[in-house]
C-alpha cells in the first residue's frame, strides 16, 4: 500500500510544485514507484515532467474528480521509468463549481486513488495555492503532509491557517492525517529574517534537516519539461532533493 503525500501551503510561490516534481523524481531514482498527481489548475507539475496540458486529448485530474474516466485511464508515463503522472488541464479551474452540490465532493480523489494505491509506493499530490476544494481533496486522500515554507514575514501566519484546515479535515474525514514536516525552501542563510523564521518554525513543527536553497538549475528545469535531476543531476538543487527523498525514506523505514 502506498503512502499518499500532499505537498500543501495556501501561499503561492513557496516551492510546492518544485517540491512535488523533484521529490517525486528523486524517489523514482531510488526505484520507488511514484504517481504524481497534479491538482493545480496552473498545471505546472504536469509541464514540469514533460506533459502538455494544452493537448485536447489529454484527460487527467479534472475528469477523474468528475468520475468521467477510470483512474488507470488518467495515468501517463513520464521520461522516468518509475514516475507516472495524473496531469492537470485548465478545465480543473471549474471543478469546485462542478462539485458544488455533491455530497461526496471532498472524497473524490481518495475514492479514485483507491484502485491504484497498491501499484505505487508513493503518491505525491501537488496542491494549488489555496485552501479550497482541491486542497481539501488532497488532504482527505493523504496520509502525510509536507509543507514547503519560504522563510519570510507572513510565513507563520499562513502556516497556522493550513494547520487549522488540516485539523478540520482530521476531525471530519481523515483522522490519520498528519503534518510529516516543514520543508524550508529558497533559503538564504545570510538573511537574518530567514534564520529567525526558521528557528520559530522549529519551535512548533518538525523541520526537515534538508533545506532547499535558491538554485538557478531548479528554476530553469521546468522550462525544459524535466525534473532537475534529469536537467542537471550535479546541481545543488538536484542534490538537496535527493537528500530530502532519502530523509523521507529513512524516516518511513522504506528500503530503497
């Protein structure tokens, strides 16, 4: 049975998609079977592994949530043998409207993934920068939450809102949900505020030993439709996400 990992933070620009794509790819390098699920209408995780969300023939997370297709029909291969994806298209922006009157709107993703969980070791879900129905679906389906966090002034305020949402999901539909850890991203150790915020977060949450720095190769890789490990395996960005994957595997006692 796989572990479903939601990459969530309602703040935009904190490295959610970068983390989803590159953690998924790094786990795949460790020969873990990984399914990446793009739940963000911006479709950046999809393009980040070489999918074309503009392809009119592509069916993905939108059709899956509306139960228009079977889960297996929404899964696409990527350039990496152990990494598959359920892609997002622009249609996903309308899913909250389409599920507005559905009694089971919050559990659609969990229900859909049930038929393929045994096929994967990890299912990594890239959430949109909001706490709406798409993120609720991800949290309802997830076992663990990884929270990418940029160490800036409003970071803790946003984190407290996410914690509140997670607590409500845990109380209503997913009692086993937990925040596995906070991942510091785009970190600059020369910045005093960044260090102060990091220390404050460590007082309240588990923070991964791995810290993701600002890295040019990480920023460039999506424009080439590749995870950073395929774009530049020797880069610092690639190295840190491999470390994060190892840290996660070691903590969960998964044999890579």
